[in-house]
C-alpha cells in the first residue's frame, strides 16, 4: 500500500515536470521565431504623374524656295514675324516673264487663226469630195492639215499656261501660316532655282505646337498596355493620354495637350522611344526649340497593389518579395513590378493578391520556410501619388 502511494506521487511529479518542459519548449520556440514587420496589400486607385525633359517643335516646318529665277525686288514681311497662309512674302522681277507670256499669247492667236482657216479648207474639200470634184488624197490632206494645226494650237495654249504660271511664281506666297526665319536672300540678289540659291526663308507653324520627348521602352510599353487593358483611366474615361508642360520659369502652361504619336521604333543607342504631344499655341508663347518639362497627369492606375521598394529583391529569376502565409511561414513570391510611386513604392502588376502580407523588415535574416511572428504596420511612404522618373 505504501509502495502504491509512493508510485502515484512519483507519477504525478513526472507529469508536472513533463508539462513544464513542454510549456518551456513552446515558449522557447515562440521566442526563437523572429519578429518581422509586414504590410497587408490592398487595392487602391493611384493617381499617376510622369515628367520628362522635352523640346518644342513646329507642327509644320517648310522651306520657301523660288520656282523661277530673277532679281529679288522686294521682301514684304519683317523677319521673325508671323505670316498667314497665302500672304505675299517676296516679289521677283516679273518683266521677263510678262514678255514671255505676251509672246506665248501671240503664238496662240496665230495658231488659232491657222486652225480656223484649215477648218474652212477642210469643210470646202469635203463638200467638193461629196460632189465628185475633189480626190480622196485632197480630202485626206485637208484633214491632216487641220489636225496638225489643231495640235499646234493646243501646244501654243500650253505655252501660254506655262508662261502665266512662271509669271505667277514671281510673286512668292506663304504655303502655310507660321513664323518666318532670318533673311536668307537680300533684296537685289539674283535668284536661281538650283541648290541653296533658291532658298528664300523658312516657315514654321507654331499653332498648334509639337512637344517632343523620349521615354524608356519599358515605361512606354507598360503605360500603353495598361491604357489598352483598362487598368489606367483618364478623367475623360477614354483611351487618350493628356499632358501639360512646365515653362522655364516653373509655371504651368495654361493649355493642355494630348499625346498624338508614339514612334514605332526604338532608338538602339539609348533604348528610348520618341513621343510627341500637340498643344494649342494661339498666343505664340511656345517657340520652336524651346526646352520644356512635359508632365502627363490625370491618369489613374486602378486597383493597384503597392509595396515599398525595400521589400523588393532581385534574384536570378527576377524580382521577388517575402510573404507570410496564414501559418506564419515565410514564402518567396516572384513578382512583376510596374510603375514606381513618388514616395518609394512599387506598383506590383503580377504575383500578389489582395490581403497578402509582405515582409518589409529583417529581410537579410529570414529565409523561405522559416516561421516568423508578423506585425502589421502602416507605411507612411506608401502614398497614392505615383511618378515615373525621366
């Protein structure tokens, strides 16, 4: 009986001791699981802003050249001024061309008289032929003479039109509306139609004005794909991409523009794509060659998942992050990042889903498969304003 009592006492002590060891083991295991800060990614609409170095360019640029030679008598505009399409810019000496036109008209009149006479002779010969008083050969000769003189009249008419055209060319008009360049040929110069001797001025249309800029291949492809897929929208809910420009003094130009061309080829030396925006310029404030900053605003990235840049690591297979699963075990997840946010975050295009917990601390001390103690944090750097650097 005494033995049984001692045995029960010993067994109870062993159970208590085992329980203490198990509790101690669990406490040690909990203490060994490192604490990590995590963020829980949630979809959000992110206003986007892109800024690039840009340069203004005329929407139309043309050379004004003389189409006939001669002495340049007069320039009818002030250098650098704006001229309207069709306005007279230069006057070349018209006298030789007036003489040529008069000669051509005289030849036309002579040819017309010869045609009238040949027509009368043809009609007379045909009448005699029907009466049997003219031969077949006489009829054919009269017809041939009439046809030859008629062709000669048409040639004389073409010469008149050519002479008139050359005379008209002595008055040089503006083919487009735009700004004139510095004088190329001074008054009194002998103008020809060959080479630089025929160049009179340059005209540049500045309303509307083009703004040319370059973006990286990845930026252009990402933005284009997102617009086409509906992940990015503008305030007008269409597929157009709108832009603003900043002037040299930092002020924003009052008119908005629109991206109207993306070069289909990539510059192999820089890996960039050239783009063009068009802006109204009624006040001629923007001048060709002017350096500007182009800003694409108003775009919104819909349902974006954002992680801090420090959470994104690079491996042999690309970018990845560490995620904590529901069992608090670390997982390595491959991701594809898109645009970067203004305050240090990446928009993740693929790899993560709503509610995922991404580790943002102790990244060098953890490995996939480890058990961790996650602590959800709110990162003040994850703002909704996104900006792609130039």
